[in-house]
C-alpha cells in the first residue's frame, strides 16, 4: 500500500526537496500530498504534473491543515520565520500543525526545527544581546521551544537542519567583489559551520520516514558538511574559477549591518562559533549520509550552482 506523506511548504526549499525526493523514487512506498497556500502557482502545478496531490492549506488556519492531514500516514511540518519575523506567529503555526496531526491520527510527524539557544545562553548571559525581550536567536528559539509539544502530542521526529548553502544565492551571503577581488565574509572565525543544500533536507526527511517507528521520539540533526569559512572560500574559488578570500567578521559588526534579521543572524553565528563542538556533534555526517546517500558536499553544491553564485 502506498502511504501518503502530507508535505508542508511543498513549494518551498525544504518541503519541495522532500516532495521531489519522493516523486523521484517510485519504489519509496510513499505518495506526495503537497500542501500550499497557492495551489494554482507554477511550482504547485509542476508538482501536480509529476503526480503529486496538491491541496490548499494555510498554517494560520488549523481547519485547513487538519483537512490536509486527514488520511495521511506522515506529515512534514515546517515554518518560515523569515516570511514574517514573528516568533509568536511561528509558534501559533506549530501549534496548529500539532493539533491537526493529533486530530487526524498521523502516524509519523517530522518537525523541522532548531535548537533553543537559551538552554546554553540564558537571557542573563550578556555575551550576546537579548532580542525581542525574550530570545537570543529568535528563529532558533521559537522552533526549539515547540519540540516538546510535538514529542508529547504526536509520534514525532524532531529534525534539526543546518545552514542553507543556498543562502549564498538567495540571502545575500555569497562572495562580494571589492576592487576587482572576491571576498567571502562570515562571522565564524576559524570555526566549522555545519551546512547543507536546502534540497537535500528533503532526502534526509525521506530517510527518516523510511525508518519509521525506529526514529519516533528522537531528535536527529543533519548536515552535508562541516566546512570552515576558509574551506568554503576555497570551494568557491574552484567553482568560480578565480580566487575567493575568506574574511572573518566580528559578531558585533555583523549584528550592526542593518538589514532585517541582522541581529538574529549575528547571534546565530556566534552561537554556532561558541558551541562549535556541540553543534557539529549533533549533526553527524555519517548519519546524514545514511539517511540521504545523495547528500552533496559544499564543493559539490558550489560547482553545481556556480552560475547562480557568480558576481
């Protein structure tokens, strides 16, 4: 019997990767029910053309999510903090997905999440500023705070993702040209930065759905590699065919860059830097590759995307 996976954010980075991973594997035993607010959009139509069932669902409307989850074996639950910059809205959406999955009797829920950084950096710790009055890294903390609810109310696996290498294309983090030379800047010092191609998250999620009951109740972290900033610059140099120099920015400089979310991201990078060993250990590469044998390294990803990175 083919089991339905209700894929949240099916036209986005993570959900789209999972939808395509299932559609690319006719022997997976799963079928895609693609959840989207805009079923008539081009990305939704492309999924439908490949055989996905496309349904309208809005994470702010619990009834629509419940209807989309009905009859599904699994549900991939993901939020997009950067769409609205509101931890409260993100958490309300998470609660809606928990309620919908519990009511629909979904057998396996995967919750795409991140650490609650306040467990290591309490609000009283002044090594980094407190943001919005009660967070250190809002887009991490708001998700991590919801892990317990998913694990208590649903048969869930918490999937901790990593830095999207695609941020170098879409988030303005790629190399910049100054006086003819290329520089790649991150506030990571010499620390390793676990990262992943956004589309590969879906392949890892499919691996977890395949493992089923064995991973329910667990927290799994994934990454395609743990490169340093200098190693990323070297990979970019090879991909782009010209030297790229890594420049380590101070945390405070990054926090002060002024773009929306700069303080949040500055704190995020500092957290990853200050807790490098722990952060890397929770994203083991061998486990990630067992879940997704097609996992790309940073060099793989950079070579495949050189035309999109080029400046």
